[in-house]
């Protein structure tokens, strides 16, 4: 599903633990790290897509997280032509994303990279909120920078306001998951 300008509607997820470290997933069989993200299906709201993608990619359910904030509007990035499938060239430009900032209210061992039959990540770790943007694939860096800057204000509000469900999460990092293993 593309909009008139050639952008695919998508959600991005910045998941924070109690120390305001962010979840960083390693793409399966690749050496690239990123935040969870995924497309919005027809008839699905951005929030519904976020919860679906959170489960599909990280194995977390709504009761494991609390929404701290979301971007006001769409953030866009263009995908370089060499990364676009031939049949999409000419009509597909890239992604437009609504980004969500979530607080993990569950435990680290609630994360399961193998929750579905098509895992996206084979390892994960907690990283500083201001994750080194040079670790992100170049064409996504601007959107990551925009999302982190727009959403950081919600961390301070949450730290002092502490609304919602139980706070706190373990900060034990899981360094890697081998093929066929999970973080459970």
C-alpha cells in the first residue's frame, strides 16, 4: 500500500527500559542494527500496527509496555534505487513513519525474537538513548535523528510523572541470540 507520493505507511518503535536505554535489534543474518519498524496494513491504525509489529519483531504484548508518546506527523525517508525491487521502481520512493516511544514495564525475558515464524532480528541489546546514528543504515539516519529528538521530551515527563502501569525493568542486556534460540 503506497500513498500518492510513493511512500509506504509505516510505524517505528523506540522501546526504552527503566534506565532510558533503547532496544536495538540486529537484522537477521545481517550486520545492521535498528529499531523495530513495519508497515501499516489497510484499515489498521498506526497504534494497532505498532502493537502488531512489536509482537511480530520483539514478542512483546500491550501489557509489557506503556506508550510515552508518538511523533506528531509522518517522518519520511527515501530508499536508494538499488534497494528497491524492480517491479516497484518508478512508483515506490520510501517509507513514511509514525514513531512511538514506549516504556518496557515487563521484564527483559519477556522479549522473544522468535515469537512468530518469520523473525526479523537474531540478536538484541540495550543501548544509550542517543544511539550512534552512524550504526544506522545511511538512508534512515535522518528519520532516526528526527524521531529521537522529537520524542526525548516524553522521557523527562515520564521520569517525573510516572503515569500508567508499573514502572521498572531489568537492565540486563542480552548480547546475542543464535539461530533457533530465543531470549526467554
